[in-house]
């Protein structure tokens, strides 16, 4: 079975102590994860090592720390930035790339994101590549073309053996932090469409390997239904990942 993943995105929330406490509470719940089930914690840069050691101690390869971003250049005079090589040197194996908040507030374009994806892969880091349309695009009914263009412009330069290692997260911007989740049918429809776009370019076998997570107001109450859809392979979770009881249930909702 394709990997099924519950990914927490803490964004710019929690103090270090609050982060430690949250991880402790989540980990002590105990999990009986199947071979194909994983949990990721995308935390602020200064919390990466703490997170890595906490989760690895308990659940080794099924739980991992992830960065929320990295710079697209290898190294140099970019004050305040963090490179993929630095993350790799800290044994961080996952990085969120192209979250809609970074696209909006940090001007990240599809072509910069292509460079970030390359930087990650060059450093043995699995990108969690985010895509998703704003409300105006959804209302105009052109969401499929919009999201397909994000994949094409940032990912389709990759050879099949590289893209097959990626994780994709579909996060409709109108559903992020709004409490307004895409319906299960809307999520499945877009995920199935994205898989068909991947299959057209790389073949069905490759498309079937790539986990596509749904993000946007995922919570304990809706995770099971969303994740039950055949093309929804878990979730990228913001607000509900900051509440231990919520995220524990979201991990348990993986199929
Ligand atoms: P919420 O779960 O708070 O809607 O955030 C989703 C998100 O942006 C995860 O990356």
C-alpha cells in the first residue's frame, strides 16, 4: 500500500517548552502503526533537533521531524536563511516546500519552488510539496488547471525515479485556518485529478506511488472520512496539530 501520512504543521506557533509538552502528550498516547503509516512533525527550525530526538526515541522510522521551509540556493550570503544541506547535516529527512503562506507572504514562485525541490533532493530530503488554489480560482471553476500548473512548473523537470519519492499536499487556500474543509468529494476529486496528471506525465505506476495529502481544516472529527477516500493518503494539519488529543486521533485515522 502507498504510504499514508499524518503531517503536523506547527507554523509559527508554540514556545519551545510548549512544543516539548505537546510532543510528550502525543507520544505517550501510544500507536500501533502499520508498515505504511507515518507521522511527520513540521516544526520551527530551532525545534528540529528536539523534535527529532523525541520522536525517534519512541517510534524510530515511522515518526520524523520535518522543516517547514529551506532556501533554494546551496549556500552563501543569505542572512537568516537555512539551506537543505544544513538540514541534511542535522539528519532531517523531510521539508515542506511551497506552502501557500510562503507563496503569499514570501513571494515564492513555481520556479523558485522547483529549485527548492532540487535542493532538497540533492540533500536526500523528501519534499512535502504543497499546492492548492485560492477561493477566486475555485469560484471560477478553473482549479484543476491552476493546481496542475503548480505541479508542472515545479516538479515536472524531475525524472520518474525522483518524483516517485515525493510527498504532495493539496491544500485549497480557502480551507486553510477557516474551519471550512473541502468536502470529502471535493478532496477526492482533486486528488484523483492530480494523480491522473502525474500518470499522464510519468505513467500510472509512478503516480500510484506518490502520497497525496489533504490539508485545510483537518481535525479529529473529519479526518477518518477524508482519509477513507482512495486518493487521499493522509493530511497536512495546522491548527488541530497543536492539540494533542486532536492530532492523536488524526494519526489513528490513517488507513
Ligand atoms: P489548518 O489545518 O489550520 O487549516 O492549516 C492547514 C495548513 O495550512 C497545513 O499546512
